[in-house]
């Protein structure tokens, strides 16, 4: 029920509201204060004053104003609702929910109160309860894009991904240029491995807002996964222009490495390391690029730096072993492969490479045992079958060697070394 006021108070209220609408909140508060000096029990004045303070982010004084409203008119639902919003801003989520509950007890059809209650519950990690609030919101206002959007976030956290996708669609039906919804839906498609659909979402975001580095970055990541490396590189460059960060430089380096642009990859990894020096993956990949260029000592130095940061990085131990074998430090290479196997004993590649190093040391029986370990873990490992055949041939066990070559050729018919080595074993067998 509207409070009866004299014409002067009505004028002050009108002026204050007009100033609030114009964004002149401090001037508006001055008008409300004048009115409240003359009429301190005027709950509408306290409410309007609280809203203006809320806009100025003067949250504690705003709460004090809303409390005055509640003292004067306990059943005034908007004051409870606005108090809840401020308490949520201050991170006082339990108190905020209690305020929203009061507002909803007084007026259950306030969709914004249901929505804000859901947001507070999300902050507390009460996802299922938040979802219920968003669904109540949408019963009252089915075209509320924010409600569908936050419902989708809750469903994603509950791993109900297909329902989340539909919820984003509903948000976008109500608000087609809702860039955050396009972006989140793209991220969800990305998580599900539905890369083509994710690309479409990111493209829609970029048509609306082309200056979002995180969108260009994710777009580039998907292009890389789909093998569109040149386009991925362009997208990483756009992301970096907007926001230079170590993740983008690192991922750009990966793409350059796939394109065999090793010197540029090294430079990109170096940029990542300038921004984040303690990045073992970048050091490892930089070492790998040096190795591709034949700079094995440089590569080993990078692997050592990587391992100093992350001693259990088994891929770095493998790469280090490969580089050491290239410079004929076979025993050191075997020690590196052994360390990798201590960390990851079921890595077929480590067993295979260990066998190669043993073969170079003339420890053929040991090499065969390593290849056998590799093949027990991965029977489809054509190179291991081939190398096993070579070792068996060296021991004069040509029939067993032929069987190994046959296994390699069954897995990879276009394996010239296996074909020629098999022919030599056949010839040797015929001569015995």
C-alpha cells in the first residue's frame, strides 16, 4: 500500500528517482535524505536511497537502508531481494539466500529472486539446488536467456552435457547475440570432442566480439587438433596480439613444430619461457625442436632443465635418452630409459628405445628382451618387431628373425627396411 505523502515529499521523491535514472546517484541520495529528515518513517524513501547506494557500490550503507525498510515494512519483498543481492556481492551467500527466501515467501513469482538464489547456491557449490532455482525462474519467465545460460552451467557441472547444450540453445533462441552462451557451448562441444560444432560456436562469438583472446586461443587449439595447422597458427597470432601469455606462445610452438618450422618453434617456446620460466613442458618441447635440428647437446641441456623442474616427467627422460643415443652415449641413454621406465613401466616406446641402445652396445640378448617387453605391451608396434628381427638375425636365428619381419610387414606393408632385411635372412637361411 502506498504511503500518504505531502506534495513537497512527493517532489523530493520524484526528483531523486529522476536523478537515479540519469545515473546521478549521489545527487539522488541528497534528495532522499532531505525527504527522510522530514519523514523518517517513509519506507519507500529508505528503499530508493538503498538502491542508489547499491549502484554506487556502497554496500554496507545500502544494507543499512534496506534494514530500515524492513523495520518499517517487514513484508516489503523488494527490500529483502535487494538486500540479498548486496550480501551476495559481499560473498555472504548464506545470508543472501536467507534474504531471497524472505522475498520469495512474500512473493513467490519473483523470477529474479529465484535466479539470484540459484546464483548464491552455485557459489556455495550446491549445484542441484541451484538448478532447481533456475528451473523455477524459467517456469515464471521462459524467455529469460540468463536463466537458461546459468541452468546450462549447472547442468555442465553435474555432467549432464546434452541437457546443457539444449539449455544453451534455449538461451540463444531468446538472445541470439549472447556471446558468452556461444562461447560456453563451444567449450562444451570442445570437451566432448565435437570439434566441428565447437568451431561454429567460436566463429559466432568472433562475429559478435572479435577482440576476445581466449576465443581465438580455443579456436586455434581445435584447428590444431583437426590438422589445420596454418589456420591454427594465424589464430594463435591473433590471440597473442590481444593478450600475450605463455599458454598461447607454448601452443603456437607446438603447431610450428608439427609444421617442421623448428627454429620458429624454439623462438615461440622461448617467449613462453620468458613469461613463465618454470614451464617443464616448454623446455622439453624446445629441446625436442633442437633435436630435430641436430643440436643434441642443446636438446639435452633443455631436457635437463625440464627434469630439474619435474623429475617425474617420463617423456623428458625418453627424449633425453634418444638425444644421448644420437651422440653415441649409449650407457647414459640406457640410464635415461631406465629412469623413464621406473616412472612409467608400461611404456612400450621406452622399452623399444632401450633395446636400440643395448643393440648399439652389442648387448643383443638384452636388446631382444627389451623388444619383447615392448611387444608384450603393444603387439602392434611394427618398429619393435623389425628391430627384434634385426637382433635375431645378428645372432644367426634367421627363422625367428623372418617371423619377426613378417609381423612387422603384416602391420606395415610399406616398410622397406623390413622387406630388405627379411630377404637377407631368407638368403642366409638358404645358405645354411
